[in-house]
C-alpha cells in the first residue's frame, strides 16, 4: 500500500510539473506574440519612425522589454540605437524642489531637456554626436565617442518621461512611435476577488529591490506612495498618446515570486507601520502554489525581478 501511494504521489508531481511548464509557456507566448506584432508594425513604418519611446509605471518590465524589442528589430534587419534617458539628469543641485524642500528627481525638469532634444535631433539629421554618460555617485558627466545613425536606424528611449512631448519637443510627432507598457489584465482569485494589478508591480519591486539593491521590503513599502504619486503626475496623463499598449503581465508570475516575496515580507515586525500592508500581501500570496524559478525563460520579463536574466550585465 505504501509503495502504491508513493507511486501515485510521484505521478501527481509529474503531472503538476507538466502543467506548470505548459502554463509558463502559454504566458510567455503571449509576450512573444506581442513582440512579433510590434516588429511587424515598426517594420512597415520604418521609413517614417525615427524615435521609439517606451514608458510605463514602476516594475512594468521596461528594461527587459526594450532589450527584447531591440532583438526583435535586429532579426528584421533594423538596427536601433538605445539611449538611456538617465544619462541626461542634471546635477542634483539643479533639480526642481518638491513640496518637502527636497530635490525632485522625478520631475521632467530634473533632466537636461535642451541637451537631450539637441542630441536626438542631431542624430536623426545624420550628424555625429558624443552622448553623455552620467555618473550618479559623482554627479558628473562624461561622454562617449561620437556616433551617428542611418535613416533606417531608429532610436529607442525608455523611461518615466518617454511619452512626454516636453522631452522630445524638437522631434516631429510623425517621427515618433510611442509604447506604453504595464501589467494589464483581469485576474480573479474567485468571482468576488479580483487581483489588484498594482499589487503585482509592488511585489515585483519588493523582490527586485531585495535582490539587486539590498533594499528591505519595509523600505520599498515606505517609498511606494511617493512612487505612485510620480506615476499619476508623470506617466498616466500621457497614456492616451501611445501608439501601442504592451501588456507585461504573466499570469504565472505570482506562483514564482511567492517564495521570494514571502521571505522578504515576513521580516517586517509587528511594530512596523507597514506590518498590516505586509500581512495583507502575505495572505494574498498564500492563494498560489509554488512554481520553480528554473521554469522561467532566461529572457523573460520576470527575470528582471528574480534574477539570472540573459540581459544582466
């Protein structure tokens, strides 16, 4: 009897593992299909598209998505130039001041808008441009060797202000292709309890901050309201200008992130002002079964948060 029970248990484990693989593949295929669709759209309009702008709220997967889009375009013979908006930050003392008297680094005017517009316009015009590299530790700027692009080499930018025309006011609207990325979907635990997609982004950020920034879940929760205020001010007003909405949600991801997030959240003590919020997320995660990390493809958006991405430097 014990032998038969053991055999049944092993068979059930194999069936669950097979289902997990199928579930992961199905979700990742949705992302692959969206990238293929985007590639087709951009390829057909490549004669007019000079700038591809990517924006989305925190932990939407912008970094991985932009790199996968670059690869998608390369497979079509289109060689884009990736430019980081972060390299155009002004020194901290020149940033606008927020309502608390602190430098507001999320403000669009914390960027050197004149230099950014000049460089993008010059590149599109076929000129050679030395691009800035901003050292955040020293607050200083260095420059790359001069570079130039051809008429069919679009520029890809990614960041909080990418859809804001103040960032690219010198570039004609007909030459821009705007992409908004966020984990859109309607997922329900049951008929009465939909999953808050903002919670998915929050859990992604908790896992990523602990993994790559040595930031505790408590510190991430303490910053979240400020992050959300910045999103309402600098991202959401520009969604309607997007030419394409990319859904970065992976329905299986909570089953993968569960173990990472739970261990981080359980470190928050009962005396903390964020304990109730942490406990709410812990109870929410208990609805999900675990899926092993090894099933997640190395180029998945989810790897941006749990680690071991093929795109990690």
